[in-house]
C-alpha cells in the first residue's frame, strides 16, 4: 500500500502528523487546479505542539547518541525511501501544489541530494577537532566541536513543499537535532507524507522528525515551545511576526524570506541563452519561486535582441495541469490577486506582452498568462514588491554598472544572475551584487550544489541553510581546553609574581611591537 493510500485510508489523512493529541478542529487542503479536497488535517493547538516538541526532545537524546555514522546510515535509509517513492510523492506535490509532475520530480531530486550531502559531511564539518592553542596557552590542548541544539522547529511555505523545508530538516537532523515541522496550511499533505516516510524508513528514531499541522497560530505555538532554534521560510511580513514571537523566549531564528531577484545581461552576453534562462527563471513554477528572476536589466547594446527573444519564447508558454503544460496554477488564490495588481499597474504606464495561450481556455482563474513587462518605472510595484507570479520586467540600462546599481536598489537580497561573455567581468559583478547567491550564465544553479550555502541579505533574511554553513547553523560551537602540563608560573593565579607580567609585556613587545 502506498503512503498516499495509507493516508487516504485514515479519515483525516493525517498519517504522518502528530495525531495523538489532535484537536477536534480540522482544515482541508485543496487541489488548486480543481478545488478537490486533497486531505483533511488537524489544527494542532499549543498543547499538541508542546507535546510533539517534548517527544522530539526525548528522541533527540537517542538521535544524538547514534553519532555521525548512525545518523548518516538512517538519513541514507530515508533518502533511499524517498528515491524509491519519488513518483508517488511527485503526484502528491502535483495535486496539492499544482506544479507539473516533472517539476515536482526535479524538486524531490534536489532534496534527496541535500540529504545525501548533509549526512556525508556532518562529521567532517562538526566533529571534534584540535586547534592550535597559541603562545599564551602553549601548555594547553584546545578542542572545538559543534554540538546540536536539541529540537529545531521548522516552519515552511507551500511553493517548494519538499525542497524548501528539507533544506532545514536534512541539515538539522544531520547535525544531531530532532525536528518538529509545521508545513504551510496549503501543503499539509506533503508535510504529513514526508513525516510518514520518515517513520517508515527510520522506525528506531521515529519521533526525531514529526509534523504538526495548522495555520499561523500553530506556527506561533512552535515558536513558543522552547525549541533550540526556529528555522522559518516564508514571507518577510510573517518573518517579522515569527521573530517577535521567538523574542519572547529568546529563541534564536533562521530567516529564509522572499526576494526580488535581478538578472544582469551585459553587452557581450549570449542573448539567446540569457533569454532562455530568464524565461525559465521567471515563469517556471508559475513564478512562485523565492529565487525566481523577477527583474532583468539589459544593456542598451543587447536590449532589443533580448526582448525579441524573450517575447518569442514566452509566446508559446501555456499554463495548465496536463502533462504538456509549462507551469501550473497559482497555489494560493490570493497570490493571483497580487500578480494581477502588479500587471495592471504596468498596463497603465508601460507595456505588457502576454503569451498566445487564450486565458478564456484556462481551467480556472488560478491560472495566469505569462506576462513580460516593458518600460516599467522603477517605482512600480512590479519592480519594488515581490510579485511571485509568471511575470518578468525587462529594463534597458546604459551599461552593466547601471544594471548593478538598479539590481541592488531593493530592500531584498536573496539571489540573482549575471550573463556576460567575460569571466572576470561576470565574477566582479556577481561579487558586488547585494545578494546571498548569484549564478553566472545560468539561473538558480547554486540551489543544486549542496556544498554552497543558501540564504539572503536585507529583507531576504539571515542565516544559511545548505553546505557547511547550513550544518553549523543548527549547532552551537563548543570550546574546550585541557591543561597538558603545569608551568612553574601560572599567569591566571593570585600567586603569580609581579615580575611575570613584566616578562609577558617584554615578550609581546618584541613579537608584536615591530608591526606598524
Ligand atoms: P507565509 O509567510 O505566508 O507563510 C509561511 C509559513 O508561516 C506558513 O507555514 C504559515 O502557516 C506560517 N505562519 C503564518 N503566520 C505565522 C505566525 N504568526 N507565526 C508563525 N508561523 C506563521 O509564506 P508563504 O506564502 O507560505 O510562502 C511564500 C513566501 O516564502 C514568499 O515570500 C517566498 O519568497 C518565500 N520563500 C522563501 C524561501 C527562501 O529560501 N528564502 C523559499 C521559499 C519561499
């Protein structure tokens, strides 16, 4: 029996969630393509959340004792389980989020790769090591290790319901923590599936990864539940609320927030490749990608060719829920209203080029036509606010420096891209782009390289998932010293002779005083 069948077999379809303390209140998740109910889930209240965290705390002890090798083995069992059931999970993602099956497969593949990397690199990144004690403590041995924080609370969004939370979950587990995850109220079935898969694949540490379901109040309860850290992925306005709630208990936070990512197309760029990347980077997943390209700044040397190429490619794009559709519906109907507001604002002051697909034939109003937005004032909402839809602004700029200045003129700073024929120029622009990640001559590539950290600056958040930084994010650095031999004179004792500090001053003067 598949996990989905098992979940369907229980009346509330909450097989992977914390069900022992479910309140009587429930909510439905629906298929954005058809409105059909995907599952009914408990609204976990503060008591249920606290009990899940307490169970996770108990599980964290056993999980920690398994050591790096024991955890690696179990994380491998989990990724094997996900890999064998990839199609089943992709079907569920397609039904609940709306994205095409192929995009769901890609998302799951990335998550599996991160699970593998986190498990394989935890010991080397976090394990105990000796560091040099230095001259002042030469008679001591110095040790550094990174210890788990206990239970990590993870709150996730709906747009990449597997890949996004797994960026925190995989790294938190590999670092030795237990996890309680609250998925978005729009994708609880995917969250419940992931937790049910964990229980099936890792039965001897089943409570090390649990799911609680509900709305914002359930998330707020997780913030107050005494977790070691709260890893939040979502919008900047909700991030502010999460930080305020976590401040009540001085719970540390990781913030993975929204973006307004820009692409720079330089004079010598491969215009066809840049256009292809801009169209996919902005329209795939119906534009509901935190690191999606929302703005392009193309130099006057390439602007006309670039616009012609992008509009030609966009012309044939078609949203739908069939296998041939390029992207699916807006997962959250309210997001569609924001996209329509941004596009109609541009229609009044600039130009809107849409695809050829007839909106009258779209299955319902959750499907949006692709829209290329031209001659858009920099003050327009389509340039200033996160649109999160199948749209792209293209602006003509003097040169790449002008492009960089405009790209950086945003309160966000998640990611971005540079297309240029010159490696040195592209690398220079990438370094000076105010963002956590930049791809050169491609889009979004950094997300598929597990060794690279992922996270933003400014209103895009702080802290990092993925890579060594992502493992360390879920730990506390622990310093230990051990005296190897006692010296005749102990500087840190009231018994030290007065001449000892004079001698130290002379030695330090000789060593450091010559530097000017
Ligand atoms: P959202 O902020 O509306 O919700 C995110 C999560 O927070 C949901 O699970 C929600 O139930 C919960 N929540 C709501 N109110 C809460 C509260 N008061 N306390 C605690 N939790 C609360 O975001 P969304 O619409 O689900 O996701 C889209 C946003 O996420 C976009 O801005 C997108 O750019 C961003 N995002 C960022 C990344 C990243 O890695 N930086 C990745 C994916 C999505």
